[in-house]
């Protein structure tokens, strides 16, 4: 498990009251009982955890743990490669 994956699962588990052992990279929001309102709150927590900003068009396509992990990894890579980072 990558650091990003572990942190994402931790945020989801804490914010939603879910046993982290029940959350996998393949878990969808539906499977975890995360509705659209909860999803917005999770997104804010993820942005805060990683000090990133998820563009609205990307946020709309997030459907599960894998989507979040890949999105965070992409945003962190972009930040690392941009000038002045």
C-alpha cells in the first residue's frame, strides 16, 4: 500500500466511521455508503490532508478509493514538477 493510499483510507475511515480494514483500493463510494453530500466532505478533508485543490471537473468523476488515490498522486506529481515547488 502506498503512502497516499494509506492516508486516503485513513481519512475515509475516520470521517465516515468505517473500519479501515473494510476499505480497499477497489472500494466504491456506493459500497462504503458514501453519498454525494458525504463525498463533498471527504473531498474537503482529502484536500486538507494533502494540501491540494481538486478541480471541480475532476471532483465530479470521483467514484471510489482508486479514483481519489490516482487523483491525489497526479496532483502531487504536478505540484512537484512545476517551477517554484
